[in-house]
C-alpha cells in the first residue's frame, strides 16, 4: 500500500487588501456569477483517507503563508515559527473558518474556489458535513442573489412608477393650468360682456336724460324768448318815444350849431377877404431858388414875417374845410353826452389791423356809429376824423408795418365815406389841420425873428413834455400823415365810388410841384406820397405821370441840391433812388391783397 505524502501549498491571495472596497450592486452580482462559474468548472476530488502513519501522530494542519512585501525578514521568521508551532500542536486550518466577503477582489475569489482540493479530511462525515455546508452556502448565495435581483427589479419598477407618477402629475398640472386659463378667458369674456352691457345701458340712460334736458332747455328758451320779445316790444316803444324826444332836442341843437357855424364862417370869410386885400397891398416879390413855378401865391400869414406858398384853390378848399371843422368844438369829446361815442369810435379804430376781416369789421362798426340817431352827424364825423388821423400818434410810424396799416386805414376811410359822404370833408379838414403839406401848403419864415415857437407850432411841430419835438421826429410825422393821405387817395374798390380818389391825388401832385419850394420837409412829403400812390397814378395816367417824374428829376431834385447843407442828404437820396429804381412800377406792400379780397366781398 503506497503511502501518500501531504504537500505544503500556499493560497494565492493579494498582497494588499482594500479594507473598504467601493462595490456596487452590479459588481456583487458579477462576482457571484464568477464564483458560480468557477465552482461548476472545478473537478470534484474524492475524499481521501489519512495515511496509517499519520493515525498515531499528531494532527497537522494546513499552513497558509501570506507574504507581505512591507514586512521585514524578522517578521517572516516569526511567522514561520508560528506556522511550525501550529503544525506541531496539531491545529488545523479549515476552509470553513474562512469568511467570504463580497467585497474581496477577483484574485481572492479565484483562490477560494480551488481550496477544496488542498486538504484531506479525517472522516467521511466531516466531508459530507463540509459538502453540506458548502451547498448551504451556495444556496444562501443563490438566495441572496435572487433577493438582490428581485430588489433591483423592484427598485427599477419603483423608479418607473415614480417617473410615471411624476409624468402624470406634470400632465395633470399642465391640464389644470390650461383649464384655469380657459376658465380665466371665459370669465374675462363674461366680465367684458357684462361691462359692455352695463355701459350701453348707462349710455342709453344718459342719452335719454340728455334728450329730456334738451327738451326742457328748449321749452325754457321758448318761454324766455317769448318774454324777451314782449319786453323788447315794450322797450322799443319806450326807446322810440325817447329817440323822438332826443331827435327833436338834437335838431334844435344842430340848428343852433349850424347858425353859429354860419356866423363864424361869415366872419372868417370877411376876415380872410380883409387879410387878402391887405396882403395884396403889402406883397413883395421875393425870388426863391427853391421855387419851381411862378404860379405860387404869396399870402400874408397870421404871424408877421411868414410867407405862404400854396395854390389859391387849395387855400380855398382848406378854408371851407376849416370852417366846417370849426362848427364842432374841438373839446366836444369832453361832453358827457358824446364822450361815450368818442370812446366807442376810438376803441373800434384802435383794433384796426391790416387784414381783410379786421377792415370789414371796423368799417361796419364805424358806419353803424356814424349812422346812429343818438349822436348828431357833424359831431360823429368830427370824432371819426380825429380818431382816424390820430392813428399816426397812437401807432409807431417808424415801424415797417405802418405802411400796411395805412392801406388798411385807406380802405376803412373809403368804405365809411361811401356810406357817410359828409365824413370825407371832416377827414380832409383834419388832414389839413395836422399836416399843411396835405393841402398842399408851405409856410416860410422870412427872418430869424419869425422862426419862433409859434411858427413851429403853426407848421406842425408837436410838443413833447412841454418842449417842441425834434426836426427828425417832425419829418417822420410829416411822412406818416402824407402816406396816410396818399393811401386814402389811391384806394379803389370795385363798385364803390371814391369821393376823393386818384383825380384829386393827381391835382394835389401838380399843385405841390407848382407851388411849394424844394426843401427837406417838402422832399420827405413828396417821397412819401409817391411811394404810396405812385404805382396807382402811373397805372392810371401812364405817360402823363412820367412827365411829372421828369419834372421832379430835372427841376425839383436840382433845386434841392442847390440848398446845400440846408437840405438833408436823405431827402435827396430817397427821391433819386425812387426814380432810378423805378419804384413806381412796383406795387406797394400791403395794397394788392387787401384790395383784391375786399373787391370780392363788396361786388
């Protein structure tokens, strides 16, 4: 019988073990599958009986050496001695004493799979027990594996259920939001419908109330209108009676004024005739370099040492206008009975603007005021003339817009005098009073003694703060008055007769050049007249007007230049530029538009 000897073997184990391996559930399952595969692949070894020579000897155990690289040689010696001691004492290393861990490495599991072929058991019972233990362990592993699989399946199912639940919740939330949105839109639509219906009802109710209120107002207005008409009829009767009485009183006053005026005119004519006779007897022929024609008349003035240059017909017209003008006292506006009309006329003229609407409105107001029965016609005409000519004082003649305003005044004067012809005589008388060059007339002081304050007042100088105005201001006023006079003369409206139109302007220009000397004041007056009415005169008289301009160029301007330093250079340059630039061919600013619009309105 052959004796078998035991061979000493060492298990293959890793040198370094991880005390805390980070294995997942998948890694555990993989490891278990590897163990199962190793167990099935291993060839079962028969149970061997221990040899006879070992029956009486001490039991020896299987020694497994685990080498660690980090241990020193001394530790290895100690471990060898411990192993020998274990073998000597007969202790046995059993694989059953090993605790398999699912966290070991793959090399360690491989080593444990082949440990059953390294030992011999003492008895069959122990081998059977070991086999049963191994089967039990495998069963337990299988149960653990199945439990883990079932747990994993349950976990996956739970995850799926959770995901499905979350999806359903999200879907339900979105459905709820959509439903809420639809309900909100429906609710807002219903609110809008209810609000629209309510507003429609409110509007309908408001319209009904408005209609009721309008009917009440109309009824009240009808009642008030009936009362007003009844009251107006009573007032009209009272007014007619009062007007009749006042008319009788005014007729008496007018008759009295007319008698006084006739008496004053007779005395003035008598005085004028006496003065003319005295002037003829004492007249001296004085040659003047500035005199243009020998047809001028020398008349003794009220002041000694003053020579009058004027045409006899112009002086007669001035005398008649002065007599008519003096019929009404100059301070008539202070009377309580007529101060209201003075303010009314002055207010209307002060609102005059160089526009068509303003001209029409002011003319209508003034015609109504002059045609009134409450104020006598002479007094109303005198007040109208004073306020109309005083516009030169109330407005700034140096302003560029004064020319447009002068044309507007011309239209107003024409419209008013067309309806009230007597007003033209008062206008001319007022023009002659404020500016002697509208006659035309010039007063010349023969010596220095005659050039006193009374002389300057007589030729038209105004007083400012108790002092006479400067010569420059005087010349500006002269130009402004002549410009206003020329604007009235040249104004023409289709269908409206002009009582003092371009024919009178042509006559004035001829008398001016034939009678007045060439000095600074007459040069300013002539330039203002030509600048305003020259276009209209040239348009009407053509070549005849050109002859007048030729006279100015060949006689009047040279006579001005002969005066030397006594004449302002501006006076000469104004006339010379007017002729050189042919300003008479250009329509004056502010005339054409107003005339065209008014012509359409009064056709």
